[in-house]
């Protein structure tokens, strides 16, 4: 049974520029694509542009994450890891005022690098692979060295969306899921191995011009469930009312785009209580997220404040795919977050 769409988001099928000659949103870029067609040619908008490449890799033993971001007035780079069993967690952040040496490319899949005397992050992209290397001499008192090879299967869909608040405020987000990952992360004497059969990376690429204050929810997972590679991506608050969503499900590289807003229900006084993620009008998305770990990241620099609560836990429930079939999610490791920023 073919599903009836409540409203159709425009699908972009060819390379398109994000901005016009003045640096405002190009109306032709509003929509979503299954390949990274959008060129984020941001310019102007003094101090309002936000750019980031966030990676999260789910290994069998640990979650490992590395990010290079640029907020116009500073570059912020951070690395963290969580050992699922022992719940050992550590995060290191480096902030570079003005960030003049950090170049953020306009294409989703391009090389990005950062290096200073505290931290080196290299995200080298070539021929459908991203080679991630991270070196930190003092990471919770240990040397950290990560060397990961992330595959981008050529036939896989990815989620690439342009969210229009208005012509001056907009965001290009790209969420690339279930990317098979091999290699290792070594922290001190402890070495964690990653195999492409069971370890998957998620890329969150963002380029846009943001309002002074923003808040959002994001839920995501990339795991092998039975014999299938499953990816979940749901966003809330920031896309509401724009006519676009960042909601999608991936099964073995094929994306079902969910055009409906989803509602996140959770206790802001106790983030460790179960979360509910439901589609707004139908029962197409019906998930419960049960956390087992809470990451807090807070910044308070007077003009700039940021509060992130990222939970690691398990999704269970179901999602209806575009062919009308029901995808059961029995217990799937992933993350959900609340982020509030004044930037």
C-alpha cells in the first residue's frame, strides 16, 4: 500500500547554490535531496554565520565524536568519548578567537582540518571515504590517537535539507547515516577497535545564518538491526512551521523522507527519564528513547551562551516506511539531545 503524503517537500535533483549574489537565501535551494547537491556559498551576515562538521561514531565498545565548528567570531573544536560499559567519559574543547586559520568548505563532503598545540583533527575526504585522524597529547591525562576510515557507500541516500526561516535566516543541514567505519581509537594503553560490519559513523554538517537565539531537539541512531543497516534522524523545534523537516529513516542506504513534524516529549527537570518521539498528526513515528548516560556541555561567555544535554540510550518502537510497511525498532543504540543557544 502506497502512503498518502500530507504535504510534499520539494526534492532537489541537481547541484544548487545555497545563497544568491547578495548572500541571502536562494529560493531554488529550499527543499531536500538524497545526495549532497547544495553548495553552501555563505557570505556577508557579519558575525551571524554558523558552520560545523560534527562526527559521531558508534563502535562496539565506545562512542567517539570529533567536531570542527566556526561561529564567525570563534572556531570551536571538541572531541569526546564514552565507554558504554564503564561509562568512562571525557570531553576536550579548544576555542580559537576569530578562528582565522580554520577554513570551513562549502561542500558537505570536503576535507576539513584543525591543528594547534593541544589538538589535531583531520577529516580527509577522497573517493567515497573520509579518513579521520585525531591526536590529543593530554586527554584526561592520557594520549589520545584515533585513526578511522569511514566509508560513504556510493549507492546510499543521505539527508540534505535547506530550512528557510526567511531570506536572511536559513540553514543547510546534512545528516549522513550508517557509514561503515573501521580503524581504532587509542586512549593511553587502552585500544578500541572498529569493524565496518558493526561500527557506523554519522555526519552532521551545518552551514547557515542563524537567529540570535535558537533551540532544537535532535535524535539519531545508526546501527545494524538484524541483517539491516538502520539509520534514524529526527529533529524538532527549529524546523517547526518552516514547511521542511530533517526527519528520515534509512534502511540499507535507502531513505524514507518523513514530511511530518515530530514532537519530542521529555522532562527538562530529569533528562534521564524516557523520552517520547511521535509524529504530529499520524502514528507513523512512534518511538520511546530510554537514556543510560547524560552528557552536559555548557558555555557561558556573556554574549554567547550554549546549553547542550545529549543523552545516550536506546530507541524502541516503530516507524512506517514509504512503502507502507512497519519498521520495528526493538532496541537500538543512539542519542537524543536538547540544545539551547544564544549566539
